[in-house]
C-alpha cells in the first residue's frame, strides 16, 4: 500500500492528522520486513539441529530460545534493518499530514519550486538513512560474528 494512501486511511480511522497517524503508519510499514524475515530465519534453521536439542531434553521454548533464535538472528536483524531504513525515508512523507520533520522542508520547497529548500530536507533525510543503514549493518556484523 502506498505510504500516502496508508496515511490517508489512518487519518480517516483516527479522525485526526499529525504525529499519531504518521507514527502508526510507520509502525505498520515496519511489520512486513520484520515478520517476513523472522519467519524466513526461523524456518531456515536446519531440522537436525532442532531435533538434536530436543534429544538433549530441551523443551520447545528452550529450542526456540537457545537454538532457533540465535541461528535466525542475522536474517531477523536484516528485516529490522530494512524496516529502520525504510521508515527513515517514509517518515518524510508524514509532512503531508502535518507530522513535521524534514519532510516539511521538502513539501515547502515543492510548493514554491525552490530546489534549495527541497534539498534542505532531502539531503539530511538521505544522510540519516545512510547513517541508519551503516549503524544497522555494523550491529548486524557484530551479531553474526558473536558466538
């Protein structure tokens, strides 16, 4: 669903504009990559490793906590990283519903056809997305390297 359409739907459902519909839309957008990667990561854990844990007497919860989640963590983290970077970019659209942020400068620049004003919002937003991507990648590499 396009981000602006989701914002319009949430405004209609919540009966207000501003921060809360934008926050809810961003949270909903974050769910898809996180849930999809969690499912993919957990289903990618070899059955033999899970069976070995059960053979050692682990309960299903212990197999999940001590075997499946640690092995799925890199894939799960990729979903969290994708959601975070996507939300940084999508958050600029929230200015169209009065939620503020860097998108306000972009919208104001679009309204008066002022490239400098548009860039005053677009460049920091792009830099923030790159910083978030770099930070999430760094954490992901640390998670993959940890025992």
